[in-house]
C-alpha cells in the first residue's frame, strides 16, 4: 500500500491541536494505560485498529496516543503519553497539559513522546513541569519505551527527558510542519 501524506489522512488527524496549544493540547487516545495491545488509528479509514499485541510482558504506563494537527520527524503525528490514575479508552480525547518530552529514536528516526497530565484533573493540578512528576514514574516511562520492542528485534535509543519548554517547542514545530504539508499549493 502506498504511503499516505498528511493531506490524505483521515479526519481525526486533522482536528486542531487545541485553541490553547502548546500550553494545553488535545490528545487522541489510541492505547489505554496498562494495555499490552497496540492500537493505532488507521490513516485511511479513521477507525482504531489492533496493530499488534506487545511481544514483551510490559504494558503502557499511561494513556498513549497522538496530538492531532501535528507532523513529527518519524512521519506520524506527535506522540503523547498522558499520566492518569485510571485508563480511558481508545478514541477518547483528553485535554492534556504538557509537562515534558521523552526523547528517543526508533529505527534511526527521532520519535518524541510528549508527557502530560489531564488539564482539569484536580489530582494533577500541581503538575506543571517535569520536576513535578514522580521520578519513579519517569523511570517507568523510560524503561517501557527502551524495552517494549526488544523481543521484536527492533532497537530503539533513548535520549533522556526535556522540560515543558522543550515539549512546547516540539509541539509548535510539529503543528507548523503539519500545516505546511496539508496546505494546498
């Protein structure tokens, strides 16, 4: 199947990232927290489909999805991990407050993961930057993404964490790149 360009992606990818981006962004949840199933929104149909069951015994440490209206260096929308107390569901939209960014490379391409919390959740009202996130949770996220593809024979490289300002800059760059790729010329 031919690779689709962002202008050809299904409607959910074309939602705007949110009126307050990058301070608050929409996240489309593909994989609920604690799942070992990897779901992806199909770019052609706009339907959430099972991509695979993880080969490892690890599970997603937060709700995992993407920020609509963005285009990242790996050719997909910008990834997001939402720190929650309970999982939501595939297809759920969350208004997320970005607090940091996890830097990694997957198959030699930069594959950033924006970390955030639900914007209006009172349990996370004190979390505004990476330093507000429990250090052990950051270690869990890093461990998950550094090992979840090992049994598939895929090598990833982790490159540490960046603070909120770096996450905001990555979001703005990905929004600009998406707009540049979807504008009719």
